[in-house]
C-alpha cells in the first residue's frame, strides 16, 4: 500500500465512477445520472495530467457524447396525464340508449279520378298536418346501452387499461403501452357519448399519448469501462510485482 502512487487512487476512483455509470444506465435506465458520473470520472482522469491516458479520455468523451444523444423521455409527464385520465373515467357520459328504427312513412298521393275525392281530401289533410307533426311507429322497446353493473365493469376495465399503460411506461414496453391505449380508445369511442366535450377531450388525449415513444435504445457497452478496468489492473500488477519478488527472496 505504501508503494502505490497517489495517482493510482484517482484512477481507481474514476474506474468506480464509470462502473456506477454503467449500473445506472442498464439497471435504472437513468441516463442523466450515468452522464454525470461519466463526466466526474473524466475530471478525475484530467487531474492525473498523464499523456498516456489520452486514449482513455477519448473513449470517455465518446461515451459521454453517446449518452447525451439518447432521447430524453418525460415518463413522469406521461404518467401524470394517464393518472388524470383515470380520474375522468367516472365522469364520462354514456352513449344514448338504443332506439328501434321507425317504420318508413309512405306519403299518400292525390289521384286524378274525381270519384276519389274523399281519399284525395284525406291525403291533402295528412300532408298538411305532417308539416307540423310527424308520427312514426316503432316496434320494440327502448334498450339502454349498458346496465348499471356493466357500466361499473366498463369503468374499472378502462382504468385497468390505463394502469397497464402506466406500467408499460416504467418498463419501457412499447407494445404493451400501444395495445393498452388502443383498447382504452376503442372502448371510449364505442360506449361513451362522443358529442360531450369531456369525452372528446378524453379520446383526444388518448390519441396524443399513443403517439409518444417510450422505448429507448441504450448502448450495449461503454467503451471506456473495459479500458479503464484493464488499465487499473495492469498498474496494480506492476506495483505489486516488486513486493512479491522481495518476499520470495526473504
């Protein structure tokens, strides 16, 4: 330990920072922290003022630039918008009830036969009244779109789909994210009143969020990580070699 040069400690500290940057990048997907750790490691190497470490600093500069080029995703912002949509689910108005189709009304025509004067009078009167009042017969009952129980399950399932989308954001699962939002959008358009402003805003937000990219491509390795580890191991071997020789001679 006494024989080691003080510069070796700075190199070891830089190696530690680079390894921590790798953990933050691949385990936590925290690009900002990884970039800061790499920049701190580069500062330690710069303090050594050793020209032989120039290739290492070049590799570190390349890694730092690569990290800064990774697209930043506002995951917290996306999750907050999804949480806001969940709170609006219970407020969405359901679509109107299903009403049976009315029978087609065939207008009566006036004939040219004078003997049909009674029928012609009735047709004329009917045409006049139809301008003020329209009566259509409908066969069948008015059926509500969903029962109260079905409405409850619809709301809970819609919230669950938004929960899946939130989970997908943190796991960076683009496929699950897209499928969850697509299902939520289809249900909102099918079962809720599209003329209501709140429904229009709900669906519009879902469409906008579905366009967000949540998956990020990370570098498979940091070029400087292997270089600095090998460099540190080589220096330690050279420092310990004389000590081992001296012990064997005794």
